[in-house]
C-alpha cells in the first residue's frame, strides 16, 4: 500500500513539473473565411489563430477547384460547407480536416469550375487568395464566416504589387544625377539673366541706326529721280532730231538681259506620272481573278460556339491563339478575351480552347478539344 502511494505521489509531482503543456501543444486553428471584391478581382481571406505554412494549387481534373492546405491547423469551424454565396465567380466554399494528429492539416476548397490563373500570399495571420472575377460578376457585399470574425474590410496588400512600385537602383541613380545637375541648371539661368542687359544694349544700338538707314533710302530715291529726268531729256533730244530730219547721233542701246528670267531650257519641276495601259490583244488578261470577281463572301457578326471546331493552335511566348472553323468553312483566329456569340474565349492551352458562354442567365464553361486527324 505504501509503495502504491509513493508511485501516485511521483506521478503527481511529474504532472506539476511538466505543466499543462505535457498533455499536448495547443493547435493552430482555422478562425475565419472572408470574400470581397477588389476591382476586377475576387479576394478570399483565410484567417488562422497564428501564422502557418500553406500550399495552394489548381486541380487538373474537372470541375476546376482551388485547394488551400493549411499545415498544422485544426478546423474548428462549426459549419464546413458554404453554398449560398453572394457572388458568381465562386460557386461554393468547402472546408475539412484533411489530416489529423500528429501532422494536422486543414483544407479549404474553392469551387470555381473554370481554368484560371490566381495568386496567393500571406498577410499577417491570414492567407490571401486573389483570382479574376468573371465577366458578368455582380457588385456584392463582403461575406465572411463566422459573422463576428476578424475579417478586415480594407484590401490586403500584395507583396508583388508593392515590390513593383519600388524604385530600382537605376531609377534612384537617375534621380541623384538630376539632383546633382540642378546647380548647373541654376548657373545656366544666371548666365542667361546676365546676358539680358547686353541684348537690350544691342537693341538700343539697332534703334539708333534706323535714322542712318532712313537717310540711305532718301539718297536712293533722289538718284532714281535724277535718272528719270536724264531719260526724259534724252527722249526730248531724240524727238527734236527726228523733227529736224537730221541723223540721230544717239549711241545705240545695248540689250540687257532681265536677271529675273533664267537662261537656258525650261524644265517642269514636278514630273508627270507615266500611265501604262495593258492591251490583251484578244488574249487572256493575267490580271483578271481566276475565281469570279466578287464571289468571296465576308461574314458579319460574331461566330456561334455550336458551329465551331478547333482545327489548330498558334503558340506564342505571350499567348496562344485558337484557329477555328465553322460549318460553312469560314475560318477564325481568336485570342483570349475575344468575343463570340453570347460569351468570350477564356484561355488557349496546348490542346484545347476554353470558352465561357452565358445563355438564359446561366453561365457555363465549354472546352473545344483540338481534333488531330489520323495519318494513314
């Protein structure tokens, strides 16, 4: 009996020394899930009681889903599935305890049912997932569960966007060069200001020289009047000799060419275009279309998805383009976001083109597979 009591005492002392932590560490728990709209994007926030590691990926199988695995997190939310959401970009949100002790892992699944590109990052104790909204997404109020959680109304800051707004070392060096060049600019403006009085003195000298030019003009006018009087006297003398019948002793006038009339052959400054007409001489005209003129038809309006098939894909580093053909043999080359009847092209992969079509208020995603003919 004494031995049993000693064992109980040792166990009690051990429990007091180790404390409550000996029974197991307090797990990191899933606290809150929120959704709100930020411009053309939909943002999902997943809050935990403390920071954790996570893994986010898009499933390859259909319907497409975004899966976020939270490492070391326990899912304590009372409700696990949320189907009544106030938006169309996400059909439902599901949560579960993907793994239990000792390696606990909670999982959050976003049912989007379309192939997209998204980004995820950590902000304090929240995991933020940012994905593009669909084309006809409505303006919806921010949603969260539980309603009294720690959901933040202000948009989360993406570290990649902050990094993109930072100035590069080259830009900082350019700013320093501009700042160093500022004193030289001030000195240049001072030199221009000092040169202003010299410019004023030059204008004054020009104004003083105007009377001299006026006097020169008056002297030229007097010489022209004198020449005119001399010409009149010569004409009077010629008329007097003609009336008297005597031979004129006036010297012959020399022919002076007009300097305004250029010598030599006149050439047109703008050459005229030579027009050549083709004479077929009763033979076939090579410029006539082989197929009757105007026989081709141009389709107007947007193509309908039901009449299209994917016949080829143009691969590019920036984006792929889809080569499509309708039932009448008309070809179309579309790139992502190009419109069709009732929808648009979402993306082009290596083997298919994915469209989103809205009919009768219902949006669906349609994928056209590339039809590769068999080689016989």
